[in-house]
């Protein structure tokens, strides 16, 4: 147990027992009722019973359980992230600050990202109180894979094939850098960053699609899909599988009309053929071009996540 002042304390667990899961569930219900938004993502919620994706912090005010945080230290590229909820009756008494401090202590490299679900005034106020700045605002969008998908219309002079990890990494990184110049976390990927992701249990080259020039074989864009859950591709998640448009990128210096749409439908068709019911994606709320593309393919705004981070020292 770590003390923070005289009235707050925290405990860290690799896995919660059933009694603690029930306590956290009740806390989440109470906070959701008051705030009108669920404080944890689906990912964190579904892993309350699991030790596979992070650590669990329980927070106490005057020895009464009053806060929970899920801390994911597995992302070696973007750094540690956490999702936090404090009981409405225990707020503004230092417990939230103590939970963030404990999460920061658990971060292997001193980085910490705080995710809030719903761009609420309360989330912004808390971030301001600890000196964290808004880094990103993301829309989560979803569509049913049961709904009709338009046929993939591959532009003339373009061929779509699957990713080859022996030859494609430099080209993918070059496209990624050019496509995401306004998103440094994404656009700054290097060979180590992509190699770490390729080694993840969920990775499957069959779902990583590369668009190339039919004559020169130059890479023009790519669509990297991802599958969460239900034992697919090495995952032992306990929840129903869902597909994701993980990264979609088209070379902005060699625009091919219709290529982004073609890559998206190609990947969605693949996910549907796996028997998945739903597809999801994250897109920056400021990316009007991307949102327009996805809405045109049947995606709808599902939720909004905002990420706060420590100012660079």
C-alpha cells in the first residue's frame, strides 16, 4: 500500500479477485449515473478480470474504497496510459491526484497518458488541476459488418496485395510519415515501432493490405486491420471479437482518386469474411476528410475519447 498524505492510499494488483471486480463494477455504475458517461473504455472494462493487459490500482479515502485506475504499461511505443474513475462522493479531496501519481510511478519510462471518455468539463478541469494538456480528441466510429458493403473498386493502375515484413517496412514507414505529418505520435513511427507491433499476438499479415503501382511496384498506401478478441490470431480475450481499421494511410504526394475508399472496403470485406459482426476505428475529430470517407462507408460516431498528457520537460 502506498500512502499519499494522511487520508488517501492506493493498492496495486496484477489481477483483481471477484470481490474487487464487484466493488469496481459498483463504482463504475455510480459514476456513470452521476456523470452520464461511462468512465472506462470497453477494453479496460472487459479486462477487469484479466492480468493480460495492465495493472489495477485501487484507491481509498479514509480507508474506504473510492477509486479505480486501469494502467496499461504494455505500449512500448506510445508509453503508459491509464483510465481513472473516482467516486462522486470522494472527488476534490486529493484522491484523483494520488491515483495519477501512483500510475506515473508504475510507468517504466516516466511517460503517462490519461484517457477520458466523453469530452466533459469535469475531465478537462481535472487535467488542468494536475497540469496535463489536451493532446488528442478521437472519435470512435463503428459500423455493422452485416450491413451491405460496397464492392471494392480498385483504381486503374493499382494492385492490392498483403504485407511482406521482409521487404515492405521501409515503404510503409515512408507512407506513414507523409500521411500523418499532423499527428506526431503516429507519423514518427520508426522501424522499432513497427517491429514491436508486428510481434504482437494479434498481428496477422493476411489482414495488412498494401496498395502498389501495378508497373513500378511503388507503395501508394496501406490498410492495416486488427482483430480484438475471441481467440482469433492468438488472442485469448474473453469478449466477442471486433474488427478494427487500425491504420489507413495513402501517400499524399501521389494521390490516386478512390484509393482510400478502395483500401477501406477491401479490409472491411476481409474482416467480414472472418465472421466478425462489427468494425470500429478511431479518427481525430479534426480529420474532416477521414470522417467523410468513413461516414460514406456506413460508419457512425460511436463515442469520443480525449487524451491528456504531461507537458514535455
